C-alpha cells in the first residue's frame, strides 16, 4: 500500500483546482481562498470520519462549489448568517456526499474495512445520519468553531512571519505558541527579557490585526 503523502496530495488538489478554474477571472482571489481555507475544510473532514484522500476531495469540491455560487451571485446573505456558517454548510454537504459515495462503491468500502451489508456499511449510514441530523449538526458546529479559529490563527501566523525579523518571530513562537517560560526563551535563544516582551507585544499585535483582516476578507 502506498504511503499517503499529504504535501503531494495538497499539490495535486491545488493544481486540479487551478486547472478547473482556469477560465475564470481573478485567479489570485481563488488561490488566496484555497490557501486560507483548505486546511480548515480538510481537518474538519478528517474529524468527521473521512480518510485523508477523501478529505482532499471534499476540499476540492467545496472550493469549486463556493466559486460556482460566487460566480452566479448566489453568495451567502449576511442577514441570514455569517460567511463562516455558510462555508461550514457547504463543507458539511460535501462531506455527506463522500459518505454516500462510499455506500455506492463496494470497492471503496472494502478498502476501508467494510463490505456491503456488513457492520461497516451500517456505521457509514449512521455517520451520514449523524452529520445530517440535529445532533450531528451541533457536533459539527463545535468542531468547525474550534478548527475555524485554529486555522485563522495558523494562516495569520504565516503572514506575520513575513512582516517581522526571523529572530523576533522565533522569540514569539517560543514564548507564545510553544508556551516556554521566559527563562527558557532567554537561555535557549540567547536573548534578553526585554526582547521577549517586545516580541510578544509587537508580533501579538500584528497577529491580532491579521486575524481580523482574515475574518473580513471573504465576508
């Protein structure tokens, strides 16, 4: 069995999306959208019970669905809910599609450890029901909320990293992200206490700004 390479699959998914959106205007916007939200969609899909390749299929189909609706002017209505919820619902539908595909594809079910009519099929049916049912919606809401904030923070950190010196980012990452004690940061990185607090303040402020920007970019 071939080893799953997440980076290789990411590259294939990205390439496929670019090709399928090649005749659309504003390629930069869709590239940015993909870079911002692919990991969120992927992570939630895996936590919903899909394998990694299926999760990447959800990423591609979700981005395409969003792009098609955007192109038709059928974007979310702010009066009915947030962009965050709108994107979550599209992702949920694509996840459910993957589980239905499993049910209709005996070969895929066998590879996943189940056969038609087996307990594996029953579990997949139950999974779809959980995703589409009220309890499933509540659970997915909770997972989405956690992953949404985690994803925005990760993307924002990547942007901030380009705005500050490597040393200042290293200090911030060690002190704030890794949660090292001040004494350990000073000892391991060879910096002063004032440098630690300065990095926390400056990089932290930039991080907050970038997160707010991200929240409004596609809203």
